[in-house]
């Protein structure tokens, strides 16, 4: 990868390896979301995809995730703005909005240790969807993003 690529190149100029490296590994995109069909509001739950290793905050079967979890979606340049629910801390969102990577981001800090210490990952609160009955999902809502708050 090119040195400090995230500061020197636009998202459109990144290699696939650099694009993948932007992921801080927080696991927030792997949390279950529910969209209200009437209002369009999106609720985020503390319930994580069954493939998320909550301890490492990484997918346990990244290469086969789309086959194993059909609702898993791939973030790319062509659909980045469709992911309006990405947290403000997300590197993809930050760079797309013209902001810099957070100081705790693994590319800046050298490891994911600071991210976890600052509780920026789901490691400290997520539960696997294998442990929660879908009928109880409403009890696990941690954030609601109203349709009119999308940026």
C-alpha cells in the first residue's frame, strides 16, 4: 500500500487493498438494522450478524459472507452514499465528507488497541444474533436515525 494513502489520494484513486484497509474494524456496520416501512427511519440494534467475531470485531468468514448471509451488502464507491446509517466515526464516511481519519484509527495509531480502548467498537456491547430471538429485536434498539436526519 502507498504511504499515508488516505491523506494523499481521493477514494476513487484507491486500490482495492487500500479501500479494504480503510475499514477500522469497529463492527458497527455488522449490527442489525431495521427500517420502518412507514417513516423510513432506521433503527440500529446491539445485535450483531452471526458471522461477526465480537471479540475481534471482524467477520469470521469474510470471503464467503455474501453466500452465507444474503442480506450482507458490500460497501463501495458506487453505493457509499446509500449507507446513510454508517456511523460518523466510519473512515469511509469521514473521507467521503472531507474529514480526516480519527486519531484512534488503526491506520494512524498502528493497531486496533486504541479503537477498542476508546470503546469505538462493538466489542463492549454487541450480542450475536444467534443469542437473540428476532421477536425481541425491538428491545435491542440502541439508535434510531430519522429519515430527515440522513446526510
